[in-house]
């Protein structure tokens, strides 16, 4: 018999906040942790100073922490949980903005030259930012090529 209660999305957000707060303190850091439910997703934010250790090189530690928090919430929720997104000190938001600007720059180069350009390999969330950015531009389109972890976006004339 499964004695794990199914948690509401607000209870899942509370569990994610509690666990993440304890995790941050275990690192010996001071930060505020807040969760917000947006369109059935849990947006979890950690804010403070000197939080780079939680982000790691190219966001690798942040990604691992997000997976850990997601697993803890999923376990607490009896196997079913909402989508969860973790951001530390605004890193992911800044990364999305920088990727979008870079994608627009490359799109302009493709429009000027008429030649497609392949970008460096990216993780799925970063590729989505590029695809979404290019989808809003006229005269260019994208495709993903390759296999993980070397999958990359190609921007080409439409």
C-alpha cells in the first residue's frame, strides 16, 4: 500500500522551498529561497550574494541541484510532481537573455551571408531559447542536429 500522500502544487512548492533552504544552509551560504507557482510550474528562486558555488561552471551545479530538488519533491509527492525550475541569483534569466541576443546576432550574419551557421553544442533548455528566438525572426529558421550531449542548433536561411 502506498502511504505517500499526493501533494497539491502549493504543497510541492513548499517542500521544494524547505529542501532548497536546507541545502543552501548545508553549503554554509546565506540566501533567501522563494517559490512561485506559474502556469502549473514551480519557479524556485535562490537570491543572495556569493552564490556562484551553487551555479558552477556553465551552470552545471545549478542543473544538478535542480534535478536533486525535483527528485526530492517527486518522492514527497508520491511519484507525481509539477515541473520545477530552479534559478540561482538570476543566472538562468541572464543566460536566456544573453543566448537570445547571441542568436539574433548569428541570425543577422546568416541573413547577410546567406550561409547557415551551426552553434556550439547546447543543453535542451538553451536550444529551446535559440529556437524560440529565431522563430520570431523573418528569413531564418532553425533545426537541431547531432546526438546528446553534442546536439547543436543550426541557423539557416528560410
